[in-house]
C-alpha cells in the first residue's frame, strides 16, 4: 500500500509581480523580503517597510476590533482569507477563542443570510441543477488535483435559519476554515461545494442581489440524480477525498447518509458529529455526578437530524459502557416534535428517522407534560425554538433532578432554547450546562464562570484528519464513538470541578490530533485503512498538520 504524498509548505514559485500578490496561498503582503521583492518583481508594488508575521497579526487584530459589528468583523476576516491565507490562519490561531465565533457560529448564520450582499470573491465550487450532465467537466475546472476534504451543502437547512439556497455557501467555507485551524488540513487540499437546486425561500428568489437559482427546489428523482452525479464525479476526480454533508434538510440528510456511507468516504456532521460531541459532554457531566449513562432518562425537544444523531450516540454509549441492549437503551430516550411526544400510536405518519425512538406511551402534547411523566435527568434542545426552555420548564425538571444536565443546542444564539445566565439563575448554579452557541461568562459567587459550548469543532476536524491520514475506505459509527470517548477523556479534573464539560478551545489542535490518532488506530485495527500503518502513527499524523508560517521563496 502506498503512503500519501508529503505536504510542502512552500511550493515552487512560478508566479511574479501582481499575479503572486493575488494568490492567497502564496501572498505574504508586506512580509516579502527584499531579496524576494527583487526576484519576483515586487519592488514598487508594496510599501518599502518589510514586516514580520507578528507585526502583521497585530495590525489585523487592531482592525478586527475596530469593526462596528460581528458581521463587519466576519467580512473583514473573509477579505483577509481571500488575500493571504497564511496570515488569516495565523491570526485565528493566535486569537482562537475571540475569533472562532466570528468565522463560524454564531456569526456565520448572519453572514449566510446576507451572503449575496457581502459577496466579494468566489471561493469553492458552485454546481447548479441546470448544469446536470456537466458536473465532471466542471469539477475539472478546480485546479487542485489532491483534494482531501470536501464539505458540501445544498443550503436547505442552514443552522436554525432554514432554506437559504446558494447563500448557504458560507457554511462549507467556514467548516473548512475550521478543518485547517483545528486539525491542520492544508487549505490547498480543501474544497467547499454548494449544490444549488433552487430555493423555496420566496424572499430570496425575489431579492435582486441573490446569487443562486431563482426557482423552487428540485424534488424527488431530479434532486437525487443531481446529488448522485456530484458524488460520483467528485469520487472520480478525487478518489481519496472525504465528503462531509453539511446542513441538508432532515428529509434529505438521512437519505443521503444511508445511500452513500457504505459506498464512499463520507459522513454527516449534523447527525454524527453533533451526536459525538454531545455524548462527550454528557460523559463529562456524569463524571461530575458519579453516575452511569444507563441510569439517565433523556428528553429531546426537537426530533430532526441532530436529535437522531445524538440519540444514536447515547444509545451506542449505553450499549458500550453498560451493556444495555439496543431496545433497552432506546427506551430511555423520549423525543418531542411539533406534534408532541413521539409515540408508536400517533395518528400522523412518522418520518422514518423518528420511528426507532417512538415510545409506547400515551400521547402528551407539550414539554411540561413530558417532564412530569418522564422525570428526566437530561434535557436536550434541538428545536430551533428560542426561549422554549423557560423558567417553568427548568424548575419542573429540577423537581425530579436536583442537578439536571441541560443542553440547549440550537444555533445560532438567537435560536437557543435558553441562555446560560437564565439556567444559572433558575437552578442556583446546580445545572450542568452546555450550549450550541457561545455565551458570555457568568458571575457566580464572586467568580466568572465560562459556560461550556457543545461545539462540533471538537469532533469533526479530528475525525476528518484521522480518516484521510490513513486513507480509510469509510467513516464508521465506531469512529465517532471513539472520538467522543477521547474528547471526554481530555477534560481535566480541575475543569470538571469548575463545571466545565469540555476542554479549553485553546487546546483544539492537540484535541484534534488525539482524536485523529484514535480514529486512525481504529481504521487500522478494522482493516479499513488504505496504507500500511506507520511505525510512529502520532509523528506521522502530526507531520501532516499545516502550520501557517511564511517560508522563503525561490523562483523556478
């Protein structure tokens, strides 16, 4: 079996002058040395001062902070992304906790709603339904021959904001920036893709600035054929690439995952990544409480892709940790959708993904009724219904569970079921809390406490790096379980004592490295890898991490 090609930090340079300055992968802006300015014809095209990377970072962060809004900061950082990728990623790594909420949730949601208005420069590939039959040719327009990770969306369910059509391209762009930032994927080997099959968002179709197809969404066979043409063309063009499905509507997310997971290297982060990161947070909470996973009673508000992914992950944990049967584990989970408790005897036709967790129970119409009937220990919000975990709900839950585990996970912040400050006040600090979007620190007994964020960033980059580094043929549920276990194990006793359920985000590169190693080890153990196992797997994967720093250039 072959080893993957090495990643060169500084490719051989053939470009000169303004062409070099316009290449974001090669551009150094004011950091080109005097010798480089001579060799590449840059004298006069740059100010005379030669800056170092630290000085450039300082200048960028000053400009980021002087922007009036988070959306302005997003636009400014994306302009840097389009101009100088080395500086962009170094700024993000240097100011990780400050800037991650700007380049992804919650700000990316607002950016997607405004995507057509703030559009500056194309990034990635756009494939539209009216180009069917040409996808293979279009993919050949992408200049890179060694793409390792593709993030693809159809824009149908962007965070909790619904159908944003082609404006959803902000999500693949943001997710791949996190791959580079967290797991060291080389930016040259990433590809964001938007499959535009139209939009059912009437306001978007009427917007004169909208960049996508101005037609209703393709349905049924036409939709399936469009996505299938992309999947086959992408696999033919880049046979070793991982394809990550992102923000597809519930009716398509499960169908696509089931169709392709055993054929191609792919996964759905909304289902599998969300499930793994939530399971990790629950395992951390149970360490604080000294309880078993199989002892918990879990209620979900929301029964879509995220709910199913989390529920499946919890079931896998109960089976692996405590030996429960599949049926026994599922009976400890209750889900609520727009019609009430999901039960086997409901008169409406249940979606296929809801049926495994339908309870044999009387109908209950609302969350309060379910809480009194079930007496849950864990409450998870994936409903997109802001404020649905109100004081009445939280106090009802605490009647039966003095230290409830509360995960309001809906994104962006405007869709969160409750805030960290509300839960802290209503439970007097007793709840174990994690949210989907970040919340500001809380003042508790004279100390600032940072609420935990259940962020998929902890999981998907490491899983992705793990499978592409060993050239796995598929992504298995076992890989996500081992990722969750690895993440939970990296929360220190000191962090648990503070009520923290996840490690500090500043550790993200080490977290991703450890998850990548664990995932690759599992692939080798299960004979899924496409390369021989390196003698030192840790060193092998670590050497693949892209480090954003300037290299000296020589002309070809």
